[in-house]
C-alpha cells in the first residue's frame, strides 16, 4: 500500500512539473510572440496539466491587458513611447508634434 501511495505522490509531482513548464512556456510566448496569443487554440479533448498551465498564464495575461486598457498612465506610455527598456526618455517626435 505504501508503494502505491509513493507512486501517486510522484505522479502528482510530475503533473505539477508539467503545469509549471507550460506556465513558463506561455510566458515565453507572451514576451516574445504576443501577436499569436489570440490565434492559439486548444486541441479538442485536451485536458492535461500542461494545457491547464499554459491556458492559466494566457488568461492572466489577458486580464492584465484588460485592466491596463483603463489605466491612463498606460495610455500615456503608449502615446509618448515610454517603455520598460527606456523609462526616462520618450520616443522622438517631429517638430510639428511639439506645439
């Protein structure tokens, strides 16, 4: 009986590892290929921990994006080109735009 319990615990750890891997893979997609997020589809009948981890991270990203739509600071950042890479300097604007 103890051996069977150990197997179940080991299976749970493996499933958890799959979930974490998928969550991290989704993070990579969000950061490197954000344009393809809306094109992704789940294979029919797929219910693995990997799929759950991937979908959970994508859903979190979508919620954050929705919240940011209503954030005036975020709109200002997009308008004036303030980015994570260069938060101090806005993007260059033409002479006509400075008035």
